[in-house]
């Protein structure tokens, strides 16, 4: 069995090759992982011909569906026309994409966009422009946020497992408690977070260039702050001349029921970053800001591959598809049913400690007697759901949150089928059925 120039290997051989030629940090889900051969819209297909409904979409990337013909046709056409020149030569797609983002996609007065290749690069660029604009060095961030794997973005990342560098600069970032604590109600946890921020600002508010936040923490466990939280936070930052960076790498492009998740909170950030879903699988990232802030990035700079014709045309096709198919509103409506259904399961199974999220960005926290048991049960559920034909992700600080981030065009009947399968799997864990 061959695919293009590849001879079929099988999952065991791939695992062996990865162990021999990859890095030890590279892992894979599942004790018995399938080899993914192909994908079409909301489904993936394994080496054995089995179909899987994809509820993780490559960690929130393929938001418009695998190999979506409306998008890939335009990508292929551009691949056959012009692939790359770099930003030092004139090509139209990048300029068109920047204009499109500024006119009706980005919130408020965010107008100017710098294109890169990934979310880490987008956040790195946002932090840089914040430093240049404010002439300050330090940053604020929330506990358990994830912002990238470059040196600066790792410094502002608050999840211990993703702070891989032993020589991070401990002076660069000050972390504030996130607006969530399982032992507190939502408003109390959010108020504690802002009280901690107020104390830090009173002590050294004039030293910070920006605060970087995920409007909804993804890898941190699908943490959704109260509606008022970011409005108060933004006001506090403005009083000290501190910029707000909204990291929309995972939450952007309609996934949460708004084009960008920060819009749920009624504010416009000073800088907004995006990646992942913008390319629907083709690498692209960007950071956008105002005329005034962008003017501070006036030193020679470029991104060799950033904004190349292929990624730019693909992103334009993605934005067209989202608009034409009404996917932002669909995420709100159908994603709402997904969260509602997970809540119903929470009422039947005590192993589900909490359900959180907005739109097609939902999480169900699995809780056993210990952290280790919680993570182990999560893996068992993932394995059994895979056997039922559903690919589900996991995240959370303890890796114990089931993550549901399907393609935004997923049929409603597949939402119901997944909820039914999860009901079946949880019922099989009889010790966790509510009496």
C-alpha cells in the first residue's frame, strides 16, 4: 500500500522510527495509536480503513475541515503559480490578507499586521513590539497560560511542563493567579486575580511593557473568565501605560462563537496574535496592532516565509469559507449544544468534575482520587473513545481535561453521536455512575 512516494509502514514501525530518529520529547496519544492515512472535512481515516470523527482537529488547527476543497483548491492553484519570494519582493496575497484582516475581521482599530509562521513567532513578535513601543522590559502573564516555545514566549508561559529551558530569565515575567480555582466560585477567583494584579502594579507598574493573556486558556484546561474580568483588567493596565496582548492562537477565527474570543468581553486589546485555524493546516501566524504601536517596529525586520503567497491565499480562502458558511454563529449555536450535552453527562457521572468552554472550545475535567488517577482515567477514556471512532484531545495542568475542538462545520448528528459514545464509555466505568 503506497501513498504518493511513501510505502505503507504501519503504526508500530512509525513509533520505532520516531524513537530512533526523533527527540525523546516527541510523544503520541494512545497506547495503541492508529496511523492516520487521510482526512476529509470532519473525519480522519486510519491505516485499517476505520473512520474517526475528529474532535481535536490537530489542536484546534483544522477548524474548517480536513482537505476542504473550497480551501485546498485555492492553495493548490497558488502552489502551481508562485510559492515564495520573501517579503522583500512585492506579491499581492500578503497585502490582500492584511487588508482583509483590517476591514471587518480584526476588532476595533487594530489595522496593521505582521505575518510569521507560527503562534510562538506571533507572540514573540507581539512581545517585541510592546517593548519597543513602551521602552519597558518586563511582562505580566497569568498562571498556567501557554504562549510558545521560543525563549521569550517560554518566559511568559505559566504551565510548568512547557517551561522546558532550565535557563529562563526569572526577571522577565511576573505571574498573576489566573481567574480560576476549583476551590472558589468563579467571581471570587477572578477578584483574587485582580487583587493580586493591583498589588503588583502598585509596587512596580511602571516596569511592564505588556500583559499577555489567552482570553480562554486552552492548554491550561479551558478556563473561561467571568464576563467582567478583562474589562477591569484592561482599565487597570491602562492606568499604568501597560499594553494588553490577546493571544488568540488557539481561540481565534470563530472557534468560540466570536471571531476572536476577546470580543466576548467587550474590549479591544492593544495587540492581537493569531495562527492555527487561520491556515487550516498550512503554517501561518500573525500579530496585529494599531497604527501608533506598529510605528514603533521601525527597525529592519522580516520573516523569510511569513506571509508567503501560499499561506496568504490559504488564509484568504479560510476567511471566505468562515464568512460564507456562517461558521462563527454556528460555533456559538452548535458548540453551545456540545457544552450543554457535556453538562448533561456531568450530571450522570461523578468522574466529570466540571465542564467549561465557549462555542467549539469545550473541556470536561476528569477527576479521580488523586492527580495521577485523574490523568490515568483521562487516558483510558481517550483510548476507549478512539475505539468508538472519536478522536478527542486532552489538556489541563494535570493533563486531565478532555478537550473538544472539532471542525466548525461538523454535522450536528456527529455531536450527538459523540455524546452518546461518551455516555457509553463512562457508563462502563461503573464506579463513577451517580447513584
